[in-house]
C-alpha cells in the first residue's frame, strides 16, 4: 500500500510545487501546466515502474508474487511483466530530459497507457471475478486509473495548447535549437 500511496503523493505534490515555482516564459499557461502535470506523472511512474519491474525479476520475485495474490507463483508472466515495467519505466524517466520532450512524450504516454491500462483490466478482473483482495492487487487499481487518466488527459491538453513546432521538437524548438544539431562554440 505504501508503494502505491507514495506514487500518488509524489505525483501530486511534485506537480503542484513545480507549477508554483516554474520560471518558464510559458508558466501557468494551460499548455505548460499540462506539460508539468504530464512530466510529474510520467517520471515518477517510470521510477516506480522500474522498481516494480526489478521486484518482479529480482531475488524477491516469490514474495512479490504472493503480495499480488495467494494463487500467484513466480513464472514467465512475472518475468515478462517485470521487463515490460522496466522498459516502459525507462522510456518515461527519459522524458525528464528537455531534449527528449517532443515525440518522446507521445511514445511514453501511449506505452504507459497501453501497459498500465492492460494491468488495470487484469487487476480489476482479479478483484471482482477472482475475489483477489490482496493489497498489491487492490491498491494498484486506483493508481493505474489515476496514472492512465491523468497522463492521457494532460497529454491531449498539452498537444492542443502547445505550438506544433514545440510539441514535435520539444522546448528547444522555441529557442531555435534543432534536434541533433550541435551549436558552434567560440
């Protein structure tokens, strides 16, 4: 339960504080607020996804499986889920870098939505169909609803309210910096 509640707290508090202290020229515009909310969903979800993935493939995989539900045992499902969580987590964390914002946000949001959305369906079916009320099954449900819902909504708002050039190339586009081009020094 702490694993899931700490994600909520970090995402919400981090976004609010970042919005309040933001010094961007676009601060407090709808597009910028949506971008910051999106980043505060993606990056922590990525970190926790990596940690969860390591739990699924690491030496404590058997304990992690039991915390998901009494009928779960370590197996290929857990191995595959763990590596998926790590891969999606790395993608999400890398959106932290300004140079990765453009198309990386699209990739991260949709990879996260498909992965966590699928997990959500599984957790709900385990809860209602199979009567699995284990803490790490039940508490995953509200977190996955929040993460997928907020990520997709914030992404849509960001894309709708951000100039196309910046939404594709990232924030450096407004500074005249092209991706992959190194500025001359001197």
